[in-house]
């Protein structure tokens, strides 16, 4: 999983699609996984109480999580 576009990054992106932060966890980035998970699901939670208005924040945040997992390049 050391280079961008590798099979590991594709698996991580798919994992993040189903559960935000799981792709980062698969890549071994624990802090990023926790932050993405908490921020994304907090946004989804707030969106349920604001009748979907906060989805403007939640959906792009989840998409960012997926893209971050797909484009990760280990140093």
C-alpha cells in the first residue's frame, strides 16, 4: 500500500465508502481514521436533526475521506 493507485489504496477507498475512516485504518493511519470517522458521523447525526440541511457538510466530508484513502502515498 505504499504507492498511489495501488490495489491497497483501492481497497482502502472502498472500505471508506462503506464506513468513513475504515480505509485510513486499513492503511495504518489511526489518528486520521478517528478524525474522519468522528467528523463524518457527527455531521450525519446533525443532519438527521436539521432535516438534511447539514448534508451539505456531511456528504463532501465523506467524499473527502474516500478520496484521501485512494490518494494516500506513504513516505
